C-alpha cells in the first residue's frame, strides 16, 4: 500500500502542471505514430518519383517531397521509429550497465568502489559525442551499432546516481536487518536497495532518451547515423542543406520534429523530478 500511495502521489503531483500533461500527451502521440507508421503513412518512405521532386506542401503531399520525389511526411513518420528506438534501446543499455556498476560500487565500497569510480572519471574525461563519433566511424554506421555505442558511453550518469543512493541506503536499519538475517548480497542489492533507488534513475533515464535522440539525429546529419534508404530525421535534415533556398520544408519539418521530441522528453523529466522531490523546484 505504501508503494502504491507513493506512486499515486508522484503522478498526482506531476499532473498538477498543465505543461507536464501536454508534454506527456505529445509523447504518447509520438509513440502512436511510431507504432502505427505503416497504417498512417500515406506513401512508402522509400518510393522514388522524380516527376514529383521538390513539390512544396499541398493536399497530396502535406509536407512536400524531397529531391527524389519521396513523400516527406511518410519519411518523417517512419523516421520517428528510428529516433524513439535509438532513444529507448540506448538508454536501456546505459541503465543496465550503470545500475550494475553503480550498485556494486555503492554496496561493497572499498577497492571495488575506487576502481569503478576511477573508471567513471576516465569516461567523463572524453567528450561523449566525439567518442561516439570515433567509435561509429570505426565499427561502421548502422542502427544496431548506434544503439549499442550510445548506450555503452552513456552509463556514467546512471552509475553515479545509483552509487550515491546505495551509499546513503546501505547503512539504513532495513538493510542492516536483512543482512543480520543472512540475506545474500545479490538479494539485498536487487530486492532492497535498488527499488529504493529507482526514482532518480527514472528521471535521469527520461533525460537520457532526449539526449540519445539528439545524438542519433546529429550522427545522421553528419552521415554517420542510420544509412539510406532508411528514413531518419537527421538524414532528412542533412539532405536539405543543398536545397534550403528552394525547399524550405525539407529543413522546417525534421528540425521541428527533433526540437519538439527532445523538448517534450525534457519537460517530462523535469516534471517527474519536481514531483519526486518538490524541493528541487525553481
């Protein structure tokens, strides 16, 4: 009952702000677009029609067409799948690595904590985006590689959060009690410490999804992301550079989609943070 009442309190606090509700609704709409892309897309995202190249927005093509006559709206709809997939899978990988390493460091302390903490500091010394760019250039650009690389380089923040929470909780009475009862370390970590440390981790994960989407779009814009003909918002934006003077819609719509998606995830993250700990409100 206590856990349910706490979760309900968090969501009630989150829902008090109208901006939070709007951001959550927009996120749900984006999920729906990505899931039902084949049903709502008016055209194939890879179908060429050079006779309709660079057609401005009109009733037959709401977002216009690109230089190869492909429907921009259809490519945007399918591109949402790429962005959201990268965001959630990459953050999932980062959560697994960060929770394991941060939990072990915070629970055991000593030399193990020292080694993991130094590893986190070494990772933080490298500019994350340039590290991702270098690795992608080495292993080759593909959707799976991008997910893995972004996740494998984005775990440090989660590890630091989990480590800090474990350090605060490991000497609490309920932990000492289960230790006295002979509970194994893995049971204490996963059944007692971790559930009480997830709130700030979930907030961090929400911000992480926004960051991963922005990173994927940046990689695609530079040509190191998802490769054609797979549609990606960053790739559409990259191709628009040659036609900015005559085809404004190729820049406006993917740029707006990236901005809107990242902003909505950040707003939801801030709303959850404020709901979990109202003292952090500005």
